[in-house]
């Protein structure tokens, strides 16, 4: 990045950091005093926020978060999609009060009518016929991978390089600089080398996919319809159709992970782009942040699962201790949350205005990129958008990784936080919720422009 004056960037960042520290004494003290928390935070990734310590928060409503020092922030991070419904929408509050309070019964080992309601609604939106519930998207992926290995009797899965599907062992594989599969840098002490469980190719590379599927040992391709965890990398025209065709030709199942791409519309990218996965996973936003997840199976795949299970208890135990399921999964609180969110908040009608706001957000960012003649790009996927320090936008995970710049990201994030705006700490994602307003989006446009003027003006 020879257009970037690193010295100036370092000076500006230092100013922003000092300002951040001065303006947030309560958050700083919270972090400093957390002597019994590993790395001083409830979850170690919370240290990813720029500024040396994360903001502590006291309240969050709609698209606004109030930090411990009383600053109100416009939240475009939205729990990295967990709060895509907005923070504590009324319908969720009412459903939770009823489930925990008036009706009672958070978890009982018994089903109730909410489960079928939610499953039917997921079928309406995503097309998959049969559903099962989890507590996270990670678990949805983890359990589904066992089921697809069981029905196909094939040992491996295939993922795209620098994809992310939660902390699922099999998915931490990338294509390295020499084009070889390797364990993802930073992969924490894997039990087995993940290249023995997984094949990996770059997104948008059908020739490589064809080569890797030709071995006939891949149970399923697991992918997001568009990568969202290494910036947003959109599928090129014909790519997803090609993936489907190659899966069909090789007897490989196709799993779509819609956990983030749900931002594309009420039925995610699956509905929007008319995709035909054999299985689908989703979590986070479904329950408005109340822990939940789900996986859906086509009728054919569901029949295969049940047939495989019926053929002998030695083969698979999906009722007790076979490694699929958990006691809190499918609990009544999660199901009530999903019913409230799908029925009243992230409705069919909610997505259009969210997408319009994301379009405006992206247009504002693009206008500033153009004004300062930067080789950057912004990509939108429904209600979500994200800028990368590369133009044209990267077409696969490896390219997108190279376009990251931690110093630049930290500066932009801190500049925004100091002016009342939260972006996702992982890269530069911004997400709209039903409560996001045009004024909030406009405010980001102004602040982003000022941040660039200070650095490049
Ligand atoms: C596409 C995708 N799948 C799965 C997950 C895992 O979600 P969770 O950490 O809530 O289990 C994530 C998390 O970011 C994700 O982005």
C-alpha cells in the first residue's frame, strides 16, 4: 500500500487511542479489574476490539448500545449477526417473559408446539423439509457433518479456503502460499491434522473443486453461499450452480451455511438465489441472540439418515450417546425466541428496508473511496456490507486475506468508536437491523469520510 503514509497512520491511531482511553475510564477499569477472567474478558475474542480493551456495556436497545461511561453508540456490529433482529425487540422480550415467567419451563426434555411452528417456518423460507435444533451454528455444522459422513459412508468434507463455520475441527484448513492444503494458521492444537479429514480449494474455483471431488471420498461440500468471514466474497455467476452440478455428478452432498448470509433475505441466499442444498445450517440471529441454531435436511437426506439409523444401532445412535445432540438443544426458551423473531421481527417485510439502508451505507463508503481515489472496494449482501482494502473486490479467501491491514482497520474502527459508531471487530462488516435508521447510516457516512480526510486529505 504505497499510497498509505504509515507514519501518519501511526500518529493518528495514537491520538485516537489516547482519546479512547480518556473517554472510557469505566470500560478500562472493568477490563483491568477482571482478574478471574481468562485474558480479562468473558470470551477471548472480545480482546479483538481496537483500543487495548473492549467497551463494557450497560444497555442495548434496537440499533443502539450504551457503554459503561454513558456513551450511546450506533451498533453496526450487531453481535456479529447474533443481534440482526436488533437488541431486545419487544416481541422477544414478551416471549422470554412469558416462557421464563408466566408459563415457566426453560428446559424440560419435552417438546412443545413452538418447535413444529419454527420448523415449518424454516421450511417455508429455506425449502428444506426436516429440521433439528442446536444451541449454536457451530453445533449445527458439527452434528450435520457426522450425519453426512454416516449416510454417504465417506470420510472427508470439503471447505473453501479461509471460510469460517464456527469452531468445527474439520473446517480449519486453508490453501497455503504454495497452493497446498494446510492447517489454518492459528488453529489451536487440533486433535488430528485437519488435512486428513478435509479437502480444501479456493472459492470461485470450479476446476479445483472438480479435481478434489473426483477422488470420491468427500461426504459433503460445506460452504456459505457467499463467504462472509474474510470480508464478503460473492460467488461469481455460475459458480454455485457449478458446485451443485459437481456435487450431483460425484454423489457428494451440499451443505449451505446461512448463519451470516441470512442477511440476503427472509430465506437467506438459498431463497434469493434459488439454491438447492441437501442440507442447511443456521444460528445466531434466529433467536435474537438467545442461544439457538438449526439444521435442515432435504426429505431425501432425512430419509437416508433415518434409514441408516434404523439399519443397526451399531452404525449410529442419534437418540443417546452417538455424538449428535445435546441436552439443552431444542430447549423451550430457544424455541420461543426463534418463534418470536421469525414471526414478528425478521419477517418477510423486514428485509427490504434493511437492504435499502445497507445500499445507502455502501454508496456513502464508495463515494468517500472515490473522493480520495483509494484502491478499495465495498461489497453488499442484502442487509450487510463490508469494505476491503483492494479493488476490484477479492474473488476468493486467499486474495481477501491479503487485502487485510490490521493497522488501518484499527484506526478506522477506533475513529468510528470515538464518534459513536461500532463496526464488527472482525474486519469491516456493517449490518443493518429493523431498528437501524437512515440518520444512523448517514452519520457513518460522515464519520468515515472524516477518517479518510484525516489520513489521506
Ligand atoms: C458462517 C458461520 N457459521 C457458523 C458460525 C458459528 O457461529 P457460533 O459461533 O454462533 O456457533 C459462524 C460464526 O461467526 C459463521 O460466521
